[in-house]
């Protein structure tokens, strides 16, 4: 079993994998986690915006400010 010692370790394990990112206000984005920094500013590729569980639009590459993120979950 892999032990995650620090929060950024969990994000490193999810790099280049599909993740769900939920923002304050409830917006959701799903895409491949490409990179992030210590502020959890995040870049997703092949991203799509979801609303009510359904795809609202395809976005491609997106940058998401870390201070707007409430959840990052590997899919």
C-alpha cells in the first residue's frame, strides 16, 4: 500500500492522470493533471467543464487558480 506522507505527494501521484477539480461556487472541471505549484495553481489538459454531472463545454488546456479550488480528486 502506498502511503502519502504529504498533500503534495497525493497530487504528484495524480500527475498525468484524469482528475476532478471542484471550485468554490460548485463549478467542476475534469481533465489530465499536467502541473501544479505550491499554491495549488493547477494546469489541466483535455479539460471539460461540468455542470450537474453533464459536460457543459470542452476547454482543452486550462489554468485554475489554487485559491479557488476546494477539491482535487483522481478519477
